[in-house]
C-alpha cells in the first residue's frame, strides 16, 4: 500500500507582505514539514515490515530504506537478480 501526497512548495496565492504573511508562511512550512515527516515514517514502517527477499525484489537494502524514502534512489547501483549469475541456457536439439 503506497500513499502519495502533493504538497506545494510555495503558496498558490501571492505572498502577502507584512508580519501576518511571514507568520503564515512560517506556520505553513512547519505544518508541511510535519506532514512530510509523518508520511516518511509511515512509509519506513511499511517497508521495514517486508522481508529481505521482498526488499531485494524492489531493489532496496534494509539499511537504505530511510535514505531512499527521504532522498530517492538516485543513481545508486541496483541489485542483480539471483539468476543473473547462472550460465545461459543451452539450446536443446
């Protein structure tokens, strides 16, 4: 089960000048960070419930769960499937 949320990085309406606008922006940033942290923790809990074989199928090591959730997988090397080390099948005659 995966959840996604689209949280805008900036306010959709123009930023209001003055002290009220600054307080509003600060409050929105705090709420956005709290929501993002909550979703990251829920995703980490779900991935930690999986066994090592399932994580390998996804392409994540158990020690990489937190970094993959928070920063993405990027260009790190992917796991090779277990059958990659087997010799190729010989054609049957």
